[in-house]
């Protein structure tokens, strides 16, 4: 019932979340498959999505950050095709969407700095990230992006996958402040320090963006790195004691300016 009636931001798992404000519903990087990889390969999920695919409401805008298997899941895309109106993807990703049988007229590609105005109240701008793209053996034939969602007076930063870099400060200077920053917190490693954000760096990102609330995602559902699954959120909370950090259980709603979930639910899971 939650997903039908209230305005909310709900983390569905990994980099998938639903944003519903007014009569507009947005989904990002939907991943409902059991594996984060091609076919039956890739790491298996160990926490199920918050809701089932057939429970997802009608989608006004499908937002994709890049084409890695744990973000662009063709099985999930095909399953949501009949209830999705419009797709927004980074430059070069249209071909992947066409391969998933999405109608070309529904797909908009954005380069960094480009924007799409859905209505007078909704604008989305593609912004840089420090990452890479690729499926199979092909790399960097398409772009990877973060996004600024300006919707009904709110400004939300959707970080996608990104290592720490000067682009965060540049985005913060350009957009002044954010009501919410949805930032990856997990799947980092000492052997790939430039493409994922360390938990401690998230505080620097938040300062650079001038963000009021942090929603850490990209942890808890899949194990794509060597760290323990609870480590990202524990490290973040340790250094972020003066920050507003939302820690919703997967599926628990965050309601802007009203409800900020902050329970440490992972401590009850072995």
C-alpha cells in the first residue's frame, strides 16, 4: 500500500530505488535478478528486493546510471517494459536498451551537462562520475553518469557509481545545495580505489555537494567486493556522527522533511 499512496524515496536494494513525488514515479537501475551478471553468472544476491517485480507501480521515468550488469539488468528491464513510459540513459547506452526490446522513441540519451525537462516542475541533468562502463569484454563504449533531479522544489543528487574526485565540488558549486544525496556505499576495494567511494570519502562528497541528508546505497544486497557486508555502513556512521544519514532497511520509506529512518537493522542479521 505504501507504494501507491505516499510520497517517498524507497531503497529497493543495491542501486535500485523508487522515488514518488506527486503523480510522478521514478525508478533507478532496477535489478531484480538473482545474479549480478550475464545469464546465471555473477555474484548471487543474499538479500531479496524489497518488493517483487509485479508489485512495482507504473513508472513515469526509468533512470539508468551506466551499463554494468549490476545496474543494467535486461531481464528486469524487459519485465518492466509494459509499465514504463520513458527511459533516460547515458550517452551510448541506447544500443543496450534497444537490445532489451525497448522502443527507440521512449529512450533519451544524455551527455554530461545535458538535461531533460519532463515538465515545468521536473528537470533532470546528467552530471559526471568517476567510473567506467562495459559489458562482457567491451569497455567504455558508453558513458556513465550521476544525475541531478529537480522535482517539485526538491533537489536530489543520484550519484550512481563513482570514486571521489573534484567533480563533486564542481556539481556542488553549480547547484548550491541538495535536500538528499543518494550515494554508493559499498563494493569498494584497495585494488580499485578510484572507481568506488570509500565510506569515509562519502562525508567529503556530502560536504562538497552541500547535501542535507545522505542515503547510502549499493551495499547489503550483493557481495561484489572483499569487505564484510555490514562494513560500509558501520564505517560511514563512525565518521558521520554529525551528518544526517538515513539507514532504512531495504524497502523502508524515507519521506523528505518528515521521516528519516535511522535504525541499525543490520545488527540483527547474522
